[in-house]
C-alpha cells in the first residue's frame, strides 16, 4: 500500500487526495495521472531524468515542487516495446499488396488451366 509523500500515512493507490492531510495526490483530479511531490526544501528537478538531458518543457523548471512528468534519474527507465503478432504482419502485407497478390493468383490459375 502506498504512503502519502507529505504525511507518510498509508493511502489507497487510487486516492485523489490524502484523507489525512488533504494534499493532492493525482494531477487534475484524474486517478490515472500521478502527481509527484518534492519533500522538504528540495526540488524535483534536481533528481529528474528529463532535467538532466534537457528535454523538460515544464514551466516551473528548475524549481518544480510538484510534477506529473517526473522520472527519478536514480531508477532505471522502463521502456515498453511493441512486437506485432505474425498474423497481423501477414494480414498487413496482404492488404498493402492486393494488386501483386491478385496478379500472382491470375498467373497461377493460367498455368493450372494450361496444364490441365
């Protein structure tokens, strides 16, 4: 069970605000957007991956106390990879090359008729 970053009390993972200190935990009141909050007098930008590689476009940079894009530079970044199924690859190839497939079928039928 996660803990509130401000008061360190246990909270529900889908809670929008902390029931103990009433601090916002999710950005814009949406349960799918986590709101990262700095503790103490530090800023989130000091340990953020996007600040280090200069790709951050957050307006409060470099003095952000709360951020929705925060990625801790000490933790490994998780990269999701997409690998399509073979059936989808074949279906996509046939849909893109309908003319070639039709031409090959006509040639195959012509050869089959010539043999018989």
